[in-house]
C-alpha cells in the first residue's frame, strides 16, 4: 500500500476560502432572485405555464454548447494571470448587465414581445454565467489537494452562498407590497433587478481579484485556444467533455445531483403558490411574510445547522455516508410538509424546515468536494488536469436539471389545471401531492445511484500519492 502519510499538505488560508465563497454568493444570488422574479411572468405578465417552462429550458440547450467549450478554454489558457481569473471577471460583468436588461418588461408590450425579449436577454445572461461559473468552480476544485480541506472550502463557500437564499425570498414580500411598488410586481422586478445586479457583480469579481493563481505562460501541455482551433476542435471538445461519463464515480455524482436538484426545483416555485392559494385562500396580501419565511428560515437552518453538521459528518463517517444520511433526513421533511401545510396555521410548516433543509443544504457541499476528488482520479487515468471540463459537465447537469425542472414544473401546473385567475381545490391538491412525493422519489433514486461510490479518504490519498510519484519520476 502506498505510504500516504509522507505526502505534504498545503493549507488554504481563511481569506482565500472567504474570497472563493463570495463568488458562490453571486453564483447563487442571481438564480435565487431569478427564481422569485420569474413568478411575475405567470402571476402578473400573463405568461402561460408552458412559456414559463420553455424560457427556463431553452438556455439549458444553449449551456450544453457553451459549457464544454468554456471548460476547454479555461483548462488550456496560457496567461500571466493563470487559467481562470480573467474569465471570472469578464463573465461577472456580462451577467450583471444582462440581468438588469432582461427584466425590463412592460405588460403593455404584450406576451409575444415580452417572451422573445426575455428569452433573448436570458441567453446573454446565461452566456455570462457560463463564462463566470465554469472557471470559478474549477478554481474551487484546484484550490486544495487535501481530502477534508476540500469539504471545508466548499462548506465555507456554501455558508456564504446560502445567504442568497436567506435574502431572496423576501423579494416576494417586497414585490407584492403596494407600498413598495404601487404599479405592480412587474415594476418591482424592473427596479429590483438593478439592486440585485450591482452587489452580485461586485461579489462575483472578488475571486477574480483576490484568489491566487500562477502564471501559465510556460505551460507546454496546453492545447491552442484560438478561435480557428476551437472551431476545428468542436467535435473533440465535446467528445473529451462527455468522456467524463466514462468515469463511474463522476456518473454517480452527476446522476445523483441531477435527481435531487431536478426534483427539488420542479416543486420549488410551488411554495409560493401553495402558501398563497392553499393557506391564504388566493390572497397574496394576506400571505404577507410567510412565503419569504419558508425560504429564508430554511436557508438560515442550512447556513447555521446543516452545513456545520454535514462538514463534521463527512469527516467522521466519510463523504458517501454523510450524503446518504443527510438525504434520508430530508425525506422526513418532505413528508412533514404534507401534514404541516395547514390553512389558518402557517407557522406549522416551519417545523418541517430543519429536516427538509438537509437535502439541498448538504448536496453541493459534499458533491463539489467529491468532484474535486474525481479530478485527481481523472488526472491519474488521463495525465491531464481537467477541472474546467469536469466542472463544466457537472454544472451543465445541474443546469439541465434546472431547465427540465422548469419545463416539467410548467407541465405539471397544466396537468393539475392551475390557472392564476381561477385556482381550484383540485389544482392545489395536485400541486401538494407533487410537492411531497416527487422529491422523495428523486432522493431515493440518488441514494441508490450512490450506494456503490468508492472514493474513500484512503483511496483519495493513494491516488494523490501515485500522482506525486509520477511527477517526481
């Protein structure tokens, strides 16, 4: 057996962990706010449920093209600033500008115009998100070589990033408060988009400015990234990217994440609809702060309870067991939601949130740490460091899940007969059934996929030792 104790460990300062974490806050705040704002398309601008789904699914097809290309470019960039930082900066600026532009919607322009306008600007926004997020996530994978420190880095990032989910739900309250926006929620998203974009853009710039990186000008193993070469190499880029799925452990991580994140996001937007139409008899004003409380309290539980516990669990029982236990706990939360959504007693659902929060709250802390371990295995097998490519494929799966969730979410709304102008009891019951049982099915599927995952701490250390031996030979 390889002597893993002789391997040196390189600690990452808390300042570097926090700088990386601020990028995660931007990476989560943009979509968190978008998830709230997008309700306005259906509730106030007259979009049919199927249009709502298309708007969120089409960018995923776009991402399927741009993410692997960005991963290839990021992995092979020769620069005095390193492989990643310049793209993080450029992507942050594009995201901020496009986010403001895409929400400048006016009801008088009509549904067709607003649909085309929003979809067009959203593609620009998601292009910026790709340019930012693919190299940003790769920076996180390569920032440490230590098995447990990788989990700590992701835990710090998720701790900071979770504040997006604490803050964003309160936008529901602000958007539908006439004291804030007397002209309606469509005015609200036009104004709030500016106040979201400015700080989030600044947060996104922090890792580009403060994370350390080495010059790659002297690298001889990188492929050319000129436009002609990239265009000629499209087939090879996609073939290389999706070869990631030949790694069994990567397939497990990506598949489990897809099932959990996809099933969660199908029903996430129903939270607002269930609270308003079931608990408060279709009166958004009477619902007051309760939609915001659901998301905000859940995020606070994740920040101060789930992330510290899951980080400790990962060290004590290993990443795989910590993942399985946390997901089993989340099933309890989903079951409790069925019983604790009670008209006249909205406070009861708060008791389900600590259990529910273990699902999504632990997912990316563990899975991003696992993906960093898989990057080492990939290097051992291929001789290349491909954090950008593996990260791009992994997060494309996440984005694909989000897009499919939106499309499926719109289809389910149509299936149960939801109509914002005439909400029936059967439509609300249908939403509640999917709200409880669909994510449970996703969690069970993910646990089944992960049951044979085999990168333990010992195996990860052996892989690192073999890599060190290869470098020194």
